[in-house]
C-alpha cells in the first residue's frame, strides 16, 4: 500500500513538551485533495440537484461540474445542492468524531472533504445574498418571499454565521501541518480543468469553477495563514509514506470526472 519516501509536508502534534511532526507525501496530498473536491462536486451537482430533480418527477436537461438544469425546476431542487454539501460535510465531521482509529491520510481526506463541502454549502448563502443569483437566490425567487431585500439580508447573515462556524469546525479537526495551500490549489486546478472541457461556453464555466473551488474555499487560506504563524518548537519526526492506493484512486477517478461532469451530461 505504501512505499517508503520522506517528504516536505508535516503534521505537528504536541506530546508533553515535545512536538511530533508527521511528514506527508506531496503527491498523496494532491491526490487526496482532488478526490475531496470531486466528492464535494458530486454531492452538490449529482446527488443534491440531480437527485432531487429526479425525486420530484422532473427530468435532467443538463448536468455538469458547474451547471445544472431541470425540466421543472423548483425551490427544493435549487436549494438541494448547497444543502447536500452541508449534509455531507456534517457526515464527514461525525465520522471524525466517531472515535474510530483513522490512518493519517484517511483523516486528511475526511477533513478536506468536510472543509470543501461545508465551505461550499455555507458560502453559497453569502454569494446568493450579495449577488442575487445562484442556487439559493433562485430558490428565493421560486418561493416569491417578500420583502426580497430583507430575505437576502437574512440569507447573508445566516451564511456568514455558517461559514465562520464551518471554518472553526475545520480548524478543530485539521491535523497541524497539513499543507493547506497545496490542497486549496489542487482543488482549484481540478475544478477549472473540468470546466475547461465543458461542451459550451468555456470562459463562463471557468468563472463558475473558480467560484465554487478557490472562491468558496477561501477559509482554507485563512487557516493556512494562521497555521503558518504558529510557532513550532522541538520536534520528533515520523514519516507518512506515499500511498499508492490514494494516488491510483485519484488517477482513475479524476479523468472519469473530467469526461463526465466536466464535459457535461447529457
């Protein structure tokens, strides 16, 4: 499963007056980050939007990594994408809190999947409130709630609280030293690469891809900056060796994601 190879990335855990640092393998972290983003995107588009569309008796007319269209769009279908992100993110948090023993890389995957889902789902409240567009703004229009400015304000306030709470949850579960900038950029590259293959106007798709990855996950940069400023003293090193299974999983899943949700279905 693993090949012995030391790397640059490190996780720090304080033990008494010592700090134990687990060094992560860079390609494995990139692979895990790609899989975590794909999980968030599938939760949002395929399970949330598409699943609800089918469940309500309508038909999917377009399904991509950045766009979704339903033959009979309703508020429930519009809101299901962000809602599913929050549900999946919460499920990852429960797995982390279950008390079961997790390998270092499995823990990293759950934390990154939790982060990308929670930040995407909660960030959508803020985005829709500020721009009056996107899933939750469409849901608000379908419901015809008035006065609209008040509902947009409430949506934004809820979003800010949810986003801040999500960042705090991630910070509480994130192993110290995980290369958050690498994870953040890997998610953005996967998202934008998928959108670049869209069978339609590419530039608008790339904009959406950037918003749902590097835009929604801005909280990871805040955590990365805070972690960078933390002082690390005496250390004892342990090695988390390269995981061929995680890399192979990403090597198989990522192209499949590009050729399906990236290009668009149908």
